[in-house]
């Protein structure tokens, strides 16, 4: 049930990505040396170990060339999350992406 709900959410996000721009409530400065769009993934797995429930946290940094569109980044993130959801009992996940602005 959780996988179906998350999958529907990902599909809806994928559909909306074609009609929206990535924005942040707080503008961030782009460092002069930054040439990549960077996304950070934080995933929490729940597992039982000797009768106790244990949360295991995993964090990954995904870097994409600046030439990759925001839609392309969302495609790759969706694929990445689909693989991670099949690895274990995910209780929480969070993605944070920082896009550079090309002029």
C-alpha cells in the first residue's frame, strides 16, 4: 500500500514537473565554481534487530551536469527512488535539489 501511494505521488510529481519551475522559498547564491545541479537524498529504513525496531539512515549526493534539464533530473531521481524503495522498508525519504541558473 505504501509503495502504491509513493508511486502515485512520484507519477504526479513527474507530470507536474513539465508545467512548473523548481523554486526555493529562500533564494540561495550559486557559487562561482559550481557547474552541476546537486541533489541530496536522505532515506530512513526501518528494520527489526533482535526484537527491537531500528532506524537506519542513508544519505547520498547526486550530481548532474548543468546541461541536464530539471525534468531530466526529476526522471533520474524518480528512477533512483524506485530502486531504493525495493531495497527495504522505507519509513521516510527526502530530496533536496539545488539548481544553477544558466544565463
